[in-house]
C-alpha cells in the first residue's frame, strides 16, 4: 500500500465503518482491515492518519487500531513469517516517540502502550537510543511532554515488578538505572520545588501531581527487584520528600467527587506502597525512616473519611501496617494492649463496615462485587486490607486480638438481634470479623487450610449462619444470605460433613434467589462442595447422597440461567458441569431436556461470545452429557449428533473463531464413539477441514489434528475409496505442521494415524516423498522433540510395513541411507524416547529391524546389529535421557502473541491413549527374546557368536534374563 491520499481516504472510510453498531457494516470492515494489515506501509498509514486527520474520532480509532496491530504482529515468532517488514519497523521506531509526545492525552496513552509492546521485544538490543531520546525530553520543561515520557517509562518498566530474576533482566535494569535514575531524581526534586512555587495555582498543581504519581510508580518498579545502589545513596532525598508529601494537604487538590480518587489520594496511595516495599524488602536500610512513616500513615488512617474515593489510599495504608506488624523486629511497636485496642477500634472495625457504596455495588454492579469478593481481586478494598491486618496482628498477638474482637462480635450480634431489619449490617460486619479472625491460611482450591483454634466455627455456623439460610424467603436480607453461603464455602474443610449435607438443599433452594450475588454464590458453593475429596480420594459427597436432590438441583441450576443478569453466569455453568461429573448416570433421565437447553444456550451465545469461562464450561457440560449417556446407551449417539450438528454447522459457517476449537473437540469425541463406518454427515465435512485458512490459527491445530485422527481411525477405507483426491490435501497439512518447531509433534500425530490406518496401496505414490520431507526438516533444524517423534514414526512404519520395506524406502532415497539413520539417529538417540506407548512402539520396531530384516545379517549393515541390540536393551533398562540442549529450552512454548483463540483443552472431551501395537505384543522384552529365538533357528550359530563378540556384559546379563522369562534359548 502506498502512502497516498487515496489510501488514506480508503482507510478513513473503513475505520469509520468499524465503529458502526450494525454488524453487517462493521464485520466486513474489520475483515478488510485484517486482510490489508500484512501490506507494507499499512502501519505508517495509520500513524499518518492519527497525526493529520481532521476528525478526532478517526485519530482515536487509528491509534487504537495501531496499538492492536502492534500487539498482534510486532513479535517475531520462530518458524513463522515476519509480519511487519523491516523498513516499516525502522520507520515506526524513528517516529513513534515524538508523535506520542505531541499527541493529545487520549492518543498519547495508546501510543505509549504501543511503545511498551515494541520495547518488550526490542529494548534495549534493537532499540538502544530509546532511553536517551526519552531522558533528553526531561529538559524540555513542558510537562505535557514530560508526562508522556513518564507514562511510557512506566508502561515499559512495570514488568520489572513480576519478572523472574535472570542475568538478562539485571543487565537491562542496570542499563536503565545508569541512564534514568539520576535524571528521575533531579526531576522529582525539581517537580517538588515547582509544587511549592505554584502552591496557589490549581491547574499547574494538577499537572505537577500527575508527574509525581508517575515518578512514584517508576520508583516502585525500579526498586522492586533489588535495592539499587543509587537509590540507597539517595534514600534521604526520596524518603524525606515522600514523607512530606504524605502529610501534605492542599485545599486546591481536594475534589468534591465522592467516588473518584483525586491526585492527592493516588499519590499518597503509591507512597504507602513504596514505603511497604522498603519495609518488607529492605528493612535494615529503611529502619531510620520507619517510625515517622508509621506515625504519618497512622494519622492518615485516623483522619481519612469513609468515602469511596479514599478506598485505595486507606487499603494501601492498612497494607503498610499489615506488612510492618508481622516483621519480628517491628513487633515492639504493637505490643502495648492500648495500641492493639486502638488499632482494632480505629482502623479495623470502621473499615469492615458494609457501606452504602458496597450495598449499591451488591445490587447494581453484582459482577464487579463478585469478582472482588470471591476471586480475591478485592486487593484494594478496605475490607480485604483490614482482614490482612487482622491476620498480620494474629501472627504475634493472636490471644489478645481474638479477645478484643470477640467482644466486638458479641455486641454486634446483640445489636442485630434487637432489630434485624434495621441492624442487619452489624451482623454482616460480625460475620466478616469472625471470618478474618478464623482464617489463617487460605487457598482457592481448598478454602481455609489453617484456622484459629480460639474460634469455634461449627458453633457459629449452627447458631448464626444456618438460621439465615433456613428462613422461609430466599430473597430476604440478601447480603446476609450471601455472607452465610460464603461462610460455608470458606470453611468447608472445618465444618463437619453432616452440616454440609444439611446445607446442600438450602444452597439448591438459594439458586432461585433474585439477587445475582446470592444465586451465584449458591452455585459456586455447590460446585466447591462437589469437588471436595474424602477418604480414598473419592468425592466427599457421593452421588448416592445427592440422589434425593438430582431433579431439583438440575431444574434450579438451569432456571438460574434464565434469571435477569445471569444468562451467561460462569459460576452457574461450572456448577452444572460439576453436578454432571458427580452425579454420572443419575442425570440420564434428564438428558433430553438438558441437551436441548444447552444447545439453545450455545446457539444464543455463539452470536457474540463474550464470556470465555462460561463458554468453556458449557462445552465441558455438553461433553459430559455425551459421555455419560453413550456409555450407558451407545445408540443415543445419533440423537446427540442431531441436536448439535445444526448449531455446529452455523458456528463453522459464521467462522465463530472462539468456538471452532471446541466444536472440533466435541466432534472428535462423537466420531471416536462410532463403532462402524463414518456416517455420511461427517464425510461431507471432511474436505472443509483441509482448507489452509483453518490451519492458520494456532488455536485450531491441536483439536483439528485430533479430529482428522478420528476420521482416519474410523473411516480410512472410506477416505481411500471415496475421497482419494483428498489424500494430497491431508499430506499437505502434515507438510505445513512438520515445518514448524512449535507444531511438528502435531504433524507426527497426523502422519502416524495416516500410516497406521490408511490402506497401504493408497499411499504407495506418496511414501518416498514423506521421508524426503522429514529428512529436509532434519537437515534444517534438528530438535530433541523432532527426533523423538521421528523415532516413533520410523518404528511405527516398520511395524506396519515390515523392516525390509523400511530399509528399502531409506535406501531408495540415497544408497546406504538406512545405515546412516541407524548409526546417527536410532542408536544414539533412542534413549530420549518417553512415554509407555512410544517406548513400546520403538521396542517392537527395533526388534523387527534386528530379526526380520535380512540385510542386517549379511551386508555392511551387520556391524550395526549388536550396537542396535545394545541400544534396545538400554531403552528397556536405562533411565530415560531427558537432557535438552541449552538453545532448545524455550522452543516448546506454545504461546501466541496478542489475542488469538488459544487452544483450550476440554477435560471431559479427553482422548483415550491409543496403543497401535495393542495386544499384538504385551511384553516387548519377551517379544525380543522370542524373535531372537526365531531368528537363531533360521540361521543357527550366528546370533550367539554376534552376541559373544561385542555385546557388553551387563546388557548380555539382561538379555539372558529375557530369554529365561520367555523360556527360549538361542541356537
């Protein structure tokens, strides 16, 4: 694409269309942009538009499109074509920083993100001047520019907070510190001076405080991995200024908004984080500053209001205290009983209250409420921070703290009892306090794993939790119902099983509650209870114990999906999946109605898939219905196909990318269950599965390969007779996969199925070409993974076509090739093969080469006979060689940059391990002994003499053992 006005005009029109709410206009425009994004100059056209377009909406749209384009294409993936040409890459890096700095803030953010994506791949090696270019802009004095630099630096360096330690990382951080630490410190001091100069100018202060927030964030990122020498030497400058900023209060920076945190709150929150980082990691160096930070943060907590805008600040401040109080050498700061009482009274209890804002979120923004409360993403809520502080204090002062709080809990419960309708929030706080006191250690999978001995959890459950859940109305006091259900969920390992069994019908009943939070929690609690393990690793709650509730459980779960706000509720769908898995054949009577509801749901969500977890559990539930029903009644297969194929066809025709990998897995499951020939409905689809476009998407490869394997297992004869013209297409897929280091093993899965199942004559003309392709790949890039797969394939070929055919095909490519393969690949590498079935295939294949291949006995190949036998005994007896050459360690990572439907394996569509050798050979060692015996009867005297001359003593001893076990001797 040329950089011409005509192309800019075309691009503008298509970008406009991508904003159209009508999918008939939007989708084609998105497809068009997708089709041209590989063209040269495309990214430069986008940058030109966002710089020169007259329409703001087009500028913003171009910047977002550009950022997403960079996200998808910048990374160079091994074995895959480079998606952005080199000249475009150079031009982008040359122009993007100045363009970002001169753009308005909305566009600046998008370009700043794009720079950090490019930086992640190219900085510092391929973009050495990025830092200098950024640091030089600090001199400009223009804070719009400076903030652009700081924002970019923040998005570039924040990954230091969660990267694993490595030499490359240290080298990069050192380079950044050398160039950046001093200018950042000078900018920090200059900005603070400007704040006092402009103390009465509100608009100047806003810009300056935005800079200070970014500077404080950069301080956190650069200090996270280790304490840099520079920052240790300049700690006085940073900490003194941080401390004075914590105590600063400027009326001009206060906001009237109760919800949104202002600049002052955001800056103070980040400083609390920075202080907590130093208190936790660098406590020795930080000790001189700690007491004044504790005092400042304590005062901050006591004087800050309950408004939502202070939530982040308060929770970070409490987290600071929590991190300090559990360090042994700060223990003395908290020992005094009055201090503990004061912390409990002034910090913990007020921040555990259920505020009007929480109530609003509970009712109107339930998805966010659930995410925060259930999934622990409420790291920055006051309640979670207060809870962490309780845990921290309990580390050294469990007795006194439990004593202080027991008094609070009792008085709160008494208040509630006086007038439940008015005082229900007191009970909510009491339950929260008990939960935070009792839970010492918690995991997502098992709930509480360690509890405070001083709290009687079962008694509290029976007296205060059960009554709420037993009340006649499921819609009364929804917050207390949610608390009660959450209590069961959290303490499921501490509450005795008989109490859990009493709770199950109560939970099933609450699936009908109108409140989204309540019915979601009920579904989640059931799902967690159903996964608990009892004795002998069976489920704690058995299908028999659930028998009385099956109908009402299934009815209420599916009904819950029709409640407003829960049509794609992932917790309910997960509970459906888990119920099927637990109940097994008890669900069969309900399957007709269940499968209808699941397919209707599938059809509805396929129009616009937006909840990946919900979709995953829905497909898992479909697989479970199929497995459970067809295990009991194989004839039911047809009715499932009838129910599902209409929807599947629509998904494939509309190219619903998120669902296609799932559809292939469910189809594989169905097809693998067929006992006879492939039904014609599947054969009609077969040619479409070979279309190259389907194989472009990484997420499709594993399920598509499996589906093709199912076609080959069930219908190889049909393919050979009715679709022989498709065999080149099938081999074309193999050829594409084998060329990629990431997917070559999938190519071998397919090839092995072709060799195992296709009638030999249908492959005659292609056989030699297959081997040539494999040798080409071996020459170009030989990896351990490829060798392992190659060895299994050769031996499978040998089992299927005979050892002589294997030798002939090798030697037809190049004379003496067979010997080279034995000497250079099979003998030295066989120890690397892993997996029971794979080892068995190799053992049987090598046995055939040793005993059923005449050239091994009387040509120049004979010298390889004993080393090959030695290698086979090694495969049986030596530990597997799992060493991998250094440069290969990272080849196997199957991650694809950007958003692509990565492959999500369905657990309940699992494929049974297939053993192509099967019953033909049960014990490969005995098989070797019997085959050697047979060979020695055909040419007496030869085998023992070959063994006695060159097989080492240990191997010979093992071999004697095999011969004895097989009761045979060598002649």
